[in-house]
C-alpha cells in the first residue's frame, strides 16, 4: 500500500495503476476513530525490508522481523548505557539500519535524537553543531569522521561528548589517531562490525590507551547471542590466528532476502551442530586473537589477483593512510587487457602540495611487497561515498596521460630512442614516456610470458613461499 496526500495523489495513481492499494491521508478527515485499535502483532511478523548499500554488488532487500529489530534496539541501549540525559546525533538517512536503531533507542529511553544534514549544512558546521547541541553520543562512518577531523583546528572542546561511535566501514590507525588528537580522554571510542543481514556482529569500547593492531582493523568481541566462526574455502574452521571468512551463528539472524530464496540459501545456512541456530556467511575476511578479539582484514569479493597473487585493496589503503600527508585513500583494480589487472590508488592529500608519486612509491616500498604496488596514482579532492562507505564504482578510470613524476618529462631526440620510447608508451598504455622516466614509477614491475600462472619460486617480501610455473621467464629491466 502507498500512503500519499493530495499533492502526490496523481503520482501514486501512476505507480499502482488500478489496484487501489493506496490511502490518501487528506481524504481521511475525522471519519476514523481515535481509539487504540489494540492490534496484536507476533514478534515473528515482518517489520521491514531494508536494502543493503550495494557497495558489494546490487542492493538486496533483507527481511527483518519485529523481534530482531526490538532485540537490536534493546541491546544497543544496554551497551551504550542510553539514558534520558543523552543526546544522539543522526547523520544517516533514516532508513539506514543504525539510524532507525538510534530512533527507537532514543524513544524507548527518553533520550533526544538530533538530525544533521551534512550535505546541506556542510562538514565545517558539524563541529560547532556538536558543541551547541551538546551531543553526548556521536555516530559517524570513518570517512565522514576523517572529514570532520580535517576541519578541526585542534582547539575545539566537546565537553558533553562521552562516546564516539564509528561504524559502516573498517577503521584505520589514522582514525584512532584522530580520535586521540581531537577528543578528551573521557570520551570513549566504540568500534565494531555489523551487516544488514546479521545486524550487530561484534564491538568493543576502547579508550585512548588501546593498542591498535599493526595489521587489519579491530572490530571487537562477538555481541551477545552471536558466535563468530572463521571458515576456509571448504567451510571448515581455521586454526588460531589463521585467516578465514567471518561467519556469524545465532538464533536471531534476519530471515533472509526478500523474494530471493536462492541467495538466502547460499548465504544463510543451518546450524552445523544440528541445533536451532542459523549461520550467515558475511563475505568478510578476519583473524581471531587468542582472547576472541576479531581483526577484520577485508572483503573476499574485493580481492583481486595480480600476477598470480591474491591482493586485498584494503591492505594497500591502510598503508597509504599511514602517510602523514594523506587524508584519505582508496584502491581499485582495472583491466589493462583481458586477464591482466592493475592497481590504481586514489589519494586525497592533506595539503595543497601533494606528495609526489616517487615519494609514495618509496613510502609503500617499505610496507608492501612489489606486487601490491599501485601502477598509477590519481589525486582527487575527495573520494566518492555512498552511505559513508567508499563507492568504488564511482572511482574514475585512469586515462592514458603520463603521471606527474618527480622527474620532469624529457622527450627522446634520436630516431632509435624515439622508437623505444614509443614501444614503452604502448607497453604502459600511456600517451608518452620520457627518456629519464623510472620504469617502476610508471607502473610496471616485471614482465612475464603467458605461461606464468603462479609467482616465480622463492619468497615474497613478507616471507610467504611460492612456486614458479613451468617454462616461465622473468625479465629484469633497467629504469
């Protein structure tokens, strides 16, 4: 049924045609009774169909029951110790999962929920709004949090703030450092992981003494009623500290996808132990610490194969964000030709003068193996976001222009050098190549023949062994 009014009645009729499944509230008037109808609704009844953001594919409608929504609201109120004195920020679209959790959480505890439209009000007014409205619980995606921190001078005070909640995307060391730099020690930081399908999965509330892990993003301990399993490609649990797909087991997972039994059957599984619980496969990768604390390592469906290696773009993004001049970063894989992908890093600089590509290469070389080095760097004023997450589909494809290197462009002079430069320009898919350009700065690392299906024998820079394909040839080329 569509609920409409006189102003939108024609639009409603056009949508539903002659089915009559609509109600014009302007026609209701005083004809209906004001008495409580006293409806009885089962906890298992459908409460909402909430769509995923689509950041990992096409948006999917997830069915939610009244019981699941209410349990999530009660759990969040308990974890956050929400009371009538609290004033919660609302920066999300109201249909976003955490947004209506905050809505009911506020209503059921007498707290205040204050909306702020970042698009119309701008990020530069957000800090003043937090102070003027005396926000006690501030909730934002990490990308938006970084923009807020970038707008701060360092002297701002937020005396009412007691909890900073970052969710929607994995946090980085940069996010934690910004939290320590701009907020008082009394303001705690909540980190966690959730999904539309399973709602809250795990969380942790930390202070400024928290030891941030060197690899991955911390997401905390399983929430009440949830158990975390890490599975290999065959669905078997991995050993301690090993990497596996994060699976969530519990009794109160959402029923599944709206009118998608095929997808529901592939992502929501029965209890492997034969009980009445269900299990949801998140598609995220993680590693469990001995005390049960979960470290998020990226998405399975974002992983790409570069020269025979499996590469997680999030790991490169974390390495870039460790650079002091970089405010935000994203990495995407593009097809150079069928079967061959290359990595492109998208960088937002903190200063007008951005770091050079040579500098970024040198910086990443100390942190990443050669095959994870981006082949191109694009500098953007900001990264495209959807629901606070990086919108990888909106990242621009690099053109064929020669990148701005530390070494100025020097054109070839003689005939044979011009021919060689033309050949290399074709190899790099660039419009031109200078005679002093560095081979690695232009984006290539090695050439292999078509038989190279696995990395050559030896060890990569992180100590992992690999094998050489029969008949493979590796050419080492000078700059």
